[in-house]
C-alpha cells in the first residue's frame, strides 16, 4: 500500500464513479422518456424534461471523465446544453426532428430562454450534490 493510500490522499478509483454515473444516466434517460411519452404536454413536464436533460448531460460528462472536478463537469455539461439550445435558433433541429423523431429528444426543437435557466440551475444543483457526496465518501 502506498503512503498516499495509507493517509487517504490518493484520488479514488474512477471505476465506481463511472459505474454509478452509468446507472444514474440510464435511470435519468428512462425518467426523461417517461416524462416525454407518458405525461401530458405542459409547462411542468417541459421543465421536468429540461431538468432531466441537464442531469443526463452532467452524468454523461462524469461517465466519460470521472476524475474531473464537479465544477468542471458542470461547466462542460452547461456548455453542451447551452450550445444545443442555441443551435435550435437555426431551425435545423426542428427540421431534422420532423424527419427522424428521436433527434428531438437530443437536440430539442425550438429555442426557449427558460430552458437555459432550467439547465443552468439543474446543473449547478447536480454539481453541488456531487461535491457533497464526494466529501462524504472521502471522509470514510
């Protein structure tokens, strides 16, 4: 056992974090599909879908790069969500979604500034929860 492992300063293995992110991502996608497909279209379901999309983006970043600090993972997820939302201003996601419906689930359809606010608030909350959980696990 290394000296770093003995005093607990070595970075934790990325495998448990990656597995946890993968499981949570699958559950988040399932919840998003449930909201999209089973619930009536309303402002509440739109906001719920946006929040789940943001959580999925955050979890995807953690899955790909589990050793990133939560703030960095959050910044990358927020940049992705903002880029996708701004891309909707081109009209391409709407046109592509009309041709192949699943595109709408990834790229959305039309720009809504509220979506940006939901994405940023949700990702900030996800990163804060990640920081808290990591702090608790690090103490063990």
